[in-house]
C-alpha cells in the first residue's frame, strides 16, 4: 500500500458523493493506517461527514488508533446525531476507545456462574 497512486485513490474515494464509497474507503484506510501520514486529519474529516454510516466508520477506525487521537475523533463524531442502526457499533467503539468493557460484555461478566 506504499504506492502514491493508491493513496491518491483512497483520498479521492473519501471525497465521493456516495456515502457507501466513503465508508468503504475509510475501512481500507483503517487497515493501512500507518501508510497515511495524514490519517488523523482524514478520519477527523470523516467523523464530521454528512452521513451517519461514514461517521460510525470513522469512530470504529479511531478505535484502532492511539487513545488521544481517537478521543478527538470520537468527540467530533458525537457532535452529530447517531442513527439507530449505527448506535450499537458506535457505543462499542466508544467503549473500546475509553478502555472500558462494552455494556453487553459487562453484563455477561456480572452473571453468576451456574451452581453445580
């Protein structure tokens, strides 16, 4: 992923009119995050995207980053409404960033072991 044309193509796709293309490009960026020196800036821009799917993908991508940068992206994303279909993924990514167990995992851990 080190080639310049590939990076230019990802940058171009992140500016697509189609939210699905922007979200998919962000997923590619997530798995090649170290290849992009400006990854924080790109993801932050996506966290302020007009579509909820792209914002949710930005938060998920941020969960793979260093905590300080991830918190900045999370805060930007949370300035916008979170659609119902993205709420669970967004909450899980937020918990990962905050280094807390997801609520569903916490409930499972608090369950008493079966008595034998």
